[in-house]
């Protein structure tokens, strides 16, 4: 973990600086700055478009009673892509744009899900006792039928009432109304 932090906060910025200096020497500092700004704007716009699609797939999965595992991981990939695209630099922009390609993002999402399930760091359960660990991908889980029952799920609280007290209350109500 320490190595990863070292890589992210020291090596990546140094590589970004070296690339920006080299590009700046070749095309000029103004064009280099404009490219960095342009990629941030284009990346943000693409990120927004892709995010709506992932959100739609997550909503569809929830509406059909499935866990939106892959859309959530895809959303995390988009979050990382957004951070890379907003970070000034050409190396991080390249990684950010790669994560915006749906085929690459889906491959990364499936690989990440598989690794998380294999490591045991994540366990996803759904109604009916099924586990996402039983499925390699969400796609396999989507093709199975579930018997959750019909109708909406109602969440509420209850209080157990003694049967004798209910009869007493009913008899008292009947006497108060002038009954037998």
C-alpha cells in the first residue's frame, strides 16, 4: 500500500512534469497549456454523458430486483477517470480517456469485481439468500429467475398484542355503544 501511495504522489507527478516539459519544448508552452485545458473540458463533458448511461443501467438493475454491482464499479471507474481528467497533465488525461471507453471500462469493472470477489474483501447478498460470489459476473445473475413473491416490499414496525386484551377492548367498546 505504501508503494502505491509513493507511486501516485511522487512518480506520477514527476512523469507528468517531464512529459509537459518535453511537449512544451516541441510545440510551445501556450499550446501545451491549451491542450491540457481542452482535454479537461472535453473529458468532463464525456464523463457527464457516460455517467448518465451508467446511472440508467444501475436504476434498471435495481428496478428488476438485481444488485447493480457492475454499474457501481463502472461508476467508480468513471469517478477515477474524472479525477484523472481534471488533474493537469497528459499522462493522467490519457488514462482518464481510456477509462471513458465503454469496452475498456467494462473490462476494468469485470476484472475489479472478479479480483474483489476472489480476495474475499467483498461479499454481496441479495434477497433470497443468493450471493454475488456465486456468479462470475452480474450478466450471469441477470439470467436467473428469482421467486421473491409478487408486490411491493413493505417495511414497518409491529407490536404484539395479547389476544385477551384485544377481546377486553372489543367488549368494552361494545358496552360503551349500548350493545349487549
